[in-house]
């Protein structure tokens, strides 16, 4: 199928573009499209360019609502899209989805949105939430297609009247490249079970509960090790400070592995991946990667996270914000034999193969773009 279009794809970081949308960008280019990636500058820009697309930097303040700053962002999107005149605008993450989409609508450019979780703003209900709902309505009501990464979020947006159900579809998260994230054997170590949490170091990701669960299990002399991997020092109100992390490590509760460009060897060295998030996730990428590599997972029975767990089969679901319940599920896992752990890991891989293959996501995008541009040409 040849779809020779000019496509603008916008996210809040070049890192996000490269790590989560490389497959889609490559597929669009291979199909004959010209792809323009729009995101703030960071150290991943050259990686994005290496995919064969053009890159246009745009300044995006990812945290909070500042009317003046956001107005300038909208104007930048409007001027950029007016100059490029793409066949379609693909929006991801909150501010490109909102301000990029509104600008595209005003210019008559077809829009495809991807709602990858609602984040921290929808954990509570306040004036900020009401403003964000209004902005989402302005951004989505004229879109051609709106993809959601879980059914809970799709139904919520429909219930709130933010989007017409007829233009919505559900995607299996961001999908996962099954060749890049191939299954590996479970580590063989009869002396200790290795748990690993991979995430931005935010309180809302359940990092505090994970550390508290580790403390509880160590007090019971459970034979397990507890590791953390991910970004520290984030410009986020929910960020865990480096001082706090150093204190946890000093007290001997957890080991902090820093950050990495390649999580695969870290996942492969672990027995189980844990994410006790109470953040409104889409479908957590780290859990997709863990399952693809063939690891059992323990995560919360919350929106997005539960999509990946068949409780008691490829992992366990625990209560959100409950370190005691998390510790109990981790202790259950420690009690399993290596064979039982490996069987859980096999079920994780099968679940990904059947439901979360990246090609499912890519094909839905190619079909949507083809349909939209065909209608536009008629």
C-alpha cells in the first residue's frame, strides 16, 4: 500500500519520539510518506533524524497550565502547520494533542490523536481538571480519529462528552517490537529473587510503596533484592529527590541503577518487574517491554496497568497505594519455584504476541491516514 503523504507527528520529547514511535515513523517513510517530527530539542534529536524524518524543534513546557506560555505554544503550532501544510497531524501527549490539534483544525488539516493515559491531572477533580477537559473538547471534537490506549479512558472521554464515540478506537498501548524485545530465559539463581521497578522516579508511579514493601520484606528475611531504574531530578512536582533516593540506598532497602538508553539487559537480569503506579497510565511501556522479554509482572489494579495482567497467571495485581498488599504479592512470587516463575514469564510473552504487537498499532495508523486522506481528496 502506497500512501504518499506529508505527515507531522508531535510529542513532548524527542526521547519519546525515538523510543516509542520509531516503528510508526519508519513504516510511514517506507510507505512513501514524508514525515516531519515536532518536539522540543534534547539529546535524542539526532536519533530521531537517523530514522529518515525531518525534525522541527518546538519549545513545550510539559508541566502545568500557564495561559501566556500555552498561548505562545498554540501560536507556534499554528505558524508551523500553516508553513508545512501537512496532509495529516498526529498528536501525542497532552500539549501537542491540545494546542497542535486546535491549530490544525483552524487550518483545515485532518487530525489523528492518541490519548496515552490521563496522567496526574485526572487523579483529582479541581479547576485545573475542568480547564483541561474543556481544552480536550476543543482539541478532539473535530478530529478524524482518536485512539485510546485503554478502554477505561475511552469510555470516560465519551461519558464526559469530550469526543464522539464513532471516531474512537482502542490501541494496544504503543505496541512493542517483538524482534527488538525478544524473549530471554529466566535468570537461574536459587539464592535470591530480583525485583526491578523501571520508571521515571515519581511518587505517583508507586516508588514509595515499592521501597516500603522492600523494607517490609527485608524485615521478614525474605530472600529478595530490590532495584530501581529510571530518571531522577525531574522537573515535576511529584519527582523523588536525589537526596531521598540516596537515603533509601544508604538504609539498604533498595539499589538504584541510574538511568539507561537500553532497558533490555536490566529486564533480562530480573525475575519480576514491579510497577505499583496510581498514576492514570495508558498502557505502561515498561510493563510491555517486561512482558515481551518474558518476565512476570506485579502491578496495581488500576487503569492501564491491569490491561497487561491475567492475575495469578502472568503476574499479580495489587491494591494501589498499599505497600502491605504489594509486599504480600511480592512474597507470593518469591515462594514460587524457578519453573513456576518461568511459566509465568512464558504467559507474559504470549499475551504480548497475541495482543500488543507493534504492527497492530502501525497498521491501524496506516489505515486511518489512508482513509482520511482519501476522503479529503474526494
